[in-house]
């Protein structure tokens, strides 16, 4: 195709997954060299599924004893600095960074489950997975790619982007295999993978912040003080607050596998459920829902 549909094009197909050459190279090195620690926590997600939000939530939950909220690291460091993408560090020659993070390390990945190093899948470290209605993922991704490439005239239209998405043609696509890979494993090993949905967290953030804390090994006991703390963390990590911090308004993503500048502001747009209704026709929405239903058939997973 003449016009790009991804910020990290050209994409290559590797074992059924579309990915940039740089990320693929990083992934292969990581599979050989990465050594997980039993206390490691990984946040795994497909792109545009709420990764930045969950990074902030996990980081602030884990550090809540040592960090007062008025001098919190998230006020001066963006969530991707606090919780680095592992494959990106390997893709850009900064793999030493992951070795010097003190335990318990929190790292994130956009890789599908089956491409994770054995050291992660076979150890007792934990994985939090967040997924989101793919219709909203497309919309979010389309805006994101547009911002990076410099506007709609530099890339495909929304309708073309949608077509590519339905063929699984986007970074780390197809999305259905990504979601299913983590879902199946979370059913087999619920103690290893916490499987969360963006829309559910939006509806009941305090409930899920508590569940998250329990899963990563720092639960809240039922006290009024703890209730106040969890509500403050939810507030600190809300899109309204986060998009207003200077570090997120004016800073850039610390490490990117692309040569283009990725501003942190691109990671905070609407933060809502159902924005697809303003971008897709009824037919487009139904077609994608039917596609997802077919892919999820028999798995017990529903959109
Ligand atoms: P929208 O483009 O639909 O607004 P990721 O972090 O995986 O790249 O996902 C980005 C999406 O998460 C964007 O969705 C962004 O606005 C949303 N988001 C970022 N921070 C958020 C927060 N604190 N709460 C809810 N949504 C958030």
C-alpha cells in the first residue's frame, strides 16, 4: 500500500503476528536473554487498550507506602518511564535498564503471550492483562497514528484503517489472537494472570484498584485510611489529572522503537468507552462484533 497505516511501518509477519523489524529483533534477543525474577510484575496489553493508565495504577499502588501523593514520582515522570516496555529496551539496545530496576520490578509488554520469553511464562512472576473493546481500540489507534505521522493526509482514512484492522494488519495484530492468548492462559493459571477489561475499570475504578493491589501482593486491609488512599490513587491516575501534569503535557515517550517523536500527550485523548459510535457506521460496528464473536467462539470470552 502506498500510504502508511502504522507508526512503525513497514510491518513484517512473524509467526502470525505483524510487527516492526526492530521490535521483532528486540523480541528475539529478549527471548534468549531475559531473566525474570519471581517478584516481577508485568503489565501486558494490546496497543491503545489503557496501558498508560494501568502503568500509573500499578506503579502508584506498589509504591504507596514510600511515596506521599503530593510529591509523587508520577508528577515528574511519565508512566512509561516508571514502567518501561521490555521489548522496546531490547529493541533499542538499552536492555541493561531492566537489570537495574530494584525488585519488585514492574515492566510492560505489548507482545502476545506466546512470544514472551520462557523465563516469564514458566516462572511464578505475575502478569496483569488489560483489554478493551476493539472498536474503541481502532479509533484510539487511528488518532494516535495520525498524530505521529502528522495528520490524516499523511496516512490512510479511518475506513481504510478499519479494513486493515479487520484483517489483523496493525502493530502486534491481529488483536483477537492477542486477547485470546492471555485469556486462555488466565483461565489455566488465574494466580499468574489477572485479566482486566478497560470498560469495567472505568465503571468501578476503586473496586479494580483494590483487586489489582491484592493480585500484585500489596492488598489493602479494610480501614477508612486505606479507603482514602485507594480513592486518592484512583484520582491521581485519572485521565483528567494525568493529562494535566507537565511531564505528560510537554514530555516525550522516553524510549521508542521508531525514529519519530512520540509526545506523551498522544497517550491521553478522551479515555471513554464507546467513542466508536462517532466514527463507525452501524454496519462497521456489527461486522467487527461478528468477527470478534467468531474468533472468541468457545472461549467463554465476550465483548
Ligand atoms: P482514547 O484514545 O480512546 O481516549 P494506551 O495507553 O494503551 O496507549 O491507551 C491509550 C488510551 O487510553 C487512550 O484512549 C487514552 O485516552 C486512554 N487513557 C489514557 N490514560 C487514561 C486514564 N488515566 N484513564 C482512562 N483512560 C486513559
